[in-house]
C-alpha cells in the first residue's frame, strides 16, 4: 500500500471490528465482537482506543486477550497506536422471582457437598475471597444453621446491624458481605428446628438482608440433601451449584446424590472441586495421597461436569481458617491460595458460559 | 443428563378464561384443561405419600375450578393457586410434560 492510500483511507470502526472478530473467548467459544464485548471504539487519525468488556473480572485469559486484540488492531494499515482498556460486567441469571427477592444480586452460587466434613465452609470462604480479590462484588451466606462456621473462619466479631425497613445489614469483612445464623444464636445454644422454620430462615437471609449490588453471592450449605437445599432451590432461580468432595470413594458416592438432587430441581452444576486432594509433607516435601488421587476429577468427568480444580490438604489452610484469616487473604502468595484463585477463575468462567446462554434463552414468561 | 434433555416452558399464558397454555422451549405447545390439571396434582394432600393412593375425590373439585395465579418455583416447577383454595401442589416441568394432553 502506498503512502497516499494510507492518508486517504483512514482506519474506521467497521474495519477495526472486522479485524477483532479474529479474537475468541475460549470459554464462551465465540468471537469477542459478536459477544458484544467491544465498547467505546474511538478513532482519531491513526490512534485507536477501545474497551473490552468481559463477563467477569476473574477471567483467566484477560491479559492474553488484551494483547491479542492490541496486536491485531496494530497490524491494520493506518494504525499508529492502540489502547485497549479491560473492564467487566458480570451477567445476571435471568428470573423474575430473583428480581423481586434479590434485585441487586447477579449470581447465586450454592456450595454443596453430600457428606459433611469435606471442608465445604473453608472452601466457600476462600472461594468468596478469591472472587472478591479479582475485583468482583461478593457476598457470603452461611446457610448451615446447625453448625454455622463462617463467622469464625472469616474472623467476624461484630453483629449485623439493622437497616431501614427492619432489614438486616450484612457484616463486611475482607471486602465480603457476610450473613450467618451464627450471628443470631449464642455459642452455647443449639438450633433445633423443623422444616418450616428453616424455610423461613432462608426467606429472611435472601429477602430480609440488604445485600445491595453483588456479582456473586456464595452460599455455604449444610451437608446433605435436606430442607435448606430444597427451600433454596424453590425460592430463587440459582445460577448453579458448586459441589465439593474429597477424592475418597465414600465422599464421592454421597456427592453424587447431591448432584442428582440439583439435577432433579433443574439447577445446573457449575462444577466439582476436589478438596483435601493430596498432602505435601512440610519437612520432607513428600506428596501423600491420603484419600486416593484424582477421584473427584474422574467423577466429574464421568458425569459430564466441569472439574474446577484441586485444593491440597495443607495445615496452613486449616490453621488460617481457625484463626479467622483464610489463606487467600493471610498468605496470598502460597500455592494453596493460588489453588483457590485458580478454582475461582474456573468457576467464574463457567458462570459466564451459563449466563451468556441465558441471555439468548430468556427466563420463563408467565402471564396468568 | 436431566438438565440437558428436559424441556422447560418458555411461556405460560391463558388459553381461555379457565385453561392454561404452555409454549415449551423445544417449540411444542400444550393446552391443559384447568380441571384436569387440578386433578393431576401430586401433592401430599392429593396423593398418599406412603401408599401413592389417590386421596383427592374428584367429586369434591368444582367443575369451574381454575388457576387464580401461577408462579415459578426455582428452575424446575410452577406453583398454582387454585380457585377452590388448593395451593400446596408443585407441578414440575417433567410432570407437566407427562400430563400434556396434546
């Protein structure tokens, strides 16, 4: 192309968009132009700037995508400089009932396990913190009425206050909004409730709490497939469930029951997390597979579910949770914290996939 | 997997003053006569939880029974408030598809 052509055919917005169709989002398996990610294209002579709006701040390929887009546009004739801004807007799960109960909450994510004692609360807390660290607005609801452990794990001392219209204001800790049954019963009291009371508590924690604007509301469920799980699934269209299991066969068998429950209630499973995956000895570095290896990954694959990652069995994860400073905030540089961050990214990607599909296929329209 | 194969309603509306129309996401359309839908309730008041016997006496259901309101239950079912006062039934999408008369 001659110098003359350059000056006479300056770069235009359509040429830029055409070129950017080359860039694909690997999780959503579509190009970023047809996904509507490209915003605010500005062309001033040979200087081009635009914004890529992702579906989550926790996008694992964020930097790669930015560089790819920049290079493609920089290669266009007539372009002298390119500025790519990365932002994100988390998409919402469609549904009218959710709009009424939780108007500002975009995604509701129950964390479930079949069996107890697989570290579900520790995983929920670290997952909420890892999502929050990416810049997302996150809430954490402790729905384990019988053994609420989130206040301890998150190191919350204070009580929630009452806001306008008798609504409960969640306690904020490490940037995450928290509500727990543990705030309302004394240490030396036990909650002995039947179904209707549990149903009412779920109502209160969803509709009676001033959650405000949240990208993700993580719900730490009690173990099993009981009243709380059912109430929650009936109350609002959940984005999808996260299932935590140890690699041990007995835990996986019970985890499958939880998965079946969600399937019967038409709640998508966003993925499976393997907790206590393996143990690395603190002194000699030997890796021990105490509960067997890769069981949860294999179970996820055989059920056709995404596998979100492995969390090792490490004393520091337990100790930091007992101290009220989960590892993602207390020691973010450790391998364990990195494992949680990775799981959070994979989870955010799965949510984006679900919700982008939902935007094409809207919620049920009822006019009766 | 259940999630992938069970059709879900795209739109639930009135077929007439009494009856219910469902347009499904797979393109199928069903029309349910209100009274048949009421008699198809599987709640614990209508069907015994232990013996699965029918507890509901069809003679007790008025001929002009009809839904007063319909709301969504989670992602898997609907709830119907009936004109005869009955309101404990949850109709799963799967069940609705089975009840489809067309």
